[in-house]
């Protein structure tokens, strides 16, 4: 049997399961609308200075352990390269702010011409993990602030709502991280 025939008979390799996907984007500043304007109130926004925008999606099988691993990876990812240094540094070393944006569309997979979201975690479970992720990042950045005297902040978006994001970058520098 020819080698090409043997290759076609082999089963495709199983991919490791993906429990979370994030897109990390460096920014000079970012602003996120967390509540739209209503008849009774104006729109509400959160804003960060230089730092990291983290678009976040949790998939089936994600757990509290996934949240802990993801927070560690995101906050320690060396994605910033200061002009005065040859080494890349993390947002914790920058120091920089963090804006975490829930984005369920990151779990989509294109099948034909249609995006499908079958691997996304159920909305209530994903909301819990997203909230835990924001809280863990806030605690970690706060501990880092206390240790080094930084004044960095973490903000989270509003889960389950459309949100308006505006961002100024010095790149673009976007990185995808999957766990």
C-alpha cells in the first residue's frame, strides 16, 4: 500500500479540549460602556489607562481551576516591550490597568458559512466563572499594588449585554490564549 493511502486511513489527531479563550490587546487607553443610557440616566462607562484589554470566553468543561490558570497566564503574559528594555514584561510589571470584557463570540466555530457556539458554557455557569475571573484578577493586581506601591485598577464589563468599546493602541498587539 502506498504511503499516501496509509496517511489517508489514519484517524485525525484529537485536539486538546479548550475550556477558555481570551484575546489580549495592549492599549494606551480603553473605554467600555457598561450600561446604556436610559430615559432616567446617562450611559455608564469604565476607563483604563495604559494596560491590557482581555476579551474572555469560557467553554464547556471550564471550572474554578480554569479560572485560576487563566488569571495567572493573563496577568503574567509578557506582552509589553518597553522602549528602554530588551525584555518583554507583563501587565503586573508595566504596571498597567486591566479591562476584562466578556465576549461569548470567542467560543464560536465556523461550520460552512454559519458560526456555531455549541462549545460555549451555559450562560449562568459562564457568568459565575467570568465574575470569579474578574475578582481573582482584581485581587492579584491589588496584591501587586500593595507590594510595589502601584495604583493599577481592574474593571470588568457587564456580562450578557452588548457593550461599546473604544480603544487606543500603539500596535495593534493582539494575542490569543487558550486553556
